C-alpha cells in the first residue's frame, strides 16, 4: 500500500462526512474492528474515548440528525508517513438548535491493507460544548 493511496482514502473519509457525502461508502473505509477515539478528557467532554465501528456509526447517524442541512467538511491539509495519515479539516453547519458549528479538526488515521483500523479525532471541545448546550 502506498502513502499516496492512504492519503486519498483518509481525505475521502473526512469529506464523506459532508452532507453531500456517501455516508455508507465512508463507513466502508473503516475496517470492521476499527476504533474511533475522540481525544478529550471525559470530565470536560462526554463524547471522549474510544468507540468501536458500530458505536461510531450510531454516533455519526445521531449527529447528522442534529444538523438538518448537514455539515460542509473541508480538508485543509494532509500529511502522511508510513501507515499513518494526518488530516486537518474544518466544518460549517447550522444545528437543529439554531447554533452554528464551525469546528476545526485534526484526525490521525492508522492503516492496514487499505482500510483504517484506528482514528483519533482532535477537536475544539469548548466550541462543541457551547454549540450543543445541555
């Protein structure tokens, strides 16, 4: 597997979370035993920690319901070395509560055989908490 192919898959995954993305094709990029981890302290951000693929799919499905017009995901940078790809991205969207979510992300993906086996998501947790009060 090439670094270029890994970068392409990682970028496709992140862009697939956009409202116009094919979410099922996006989920297929994750291996069945993949773990998605939101890198935050559980005391300050309830969605922190690792989620197996099935739980992550439910999380994203629920999240998409909170953005009636969907999010627009834009990849702003991709860096890769070996079986690891780092992606920087931004999202914009209006939530069902009327708040605007303008989030920044850093994802670190680990690959095996053209599939993502581990993902670590770094976000502005303070912005997320402010956008989703309660």
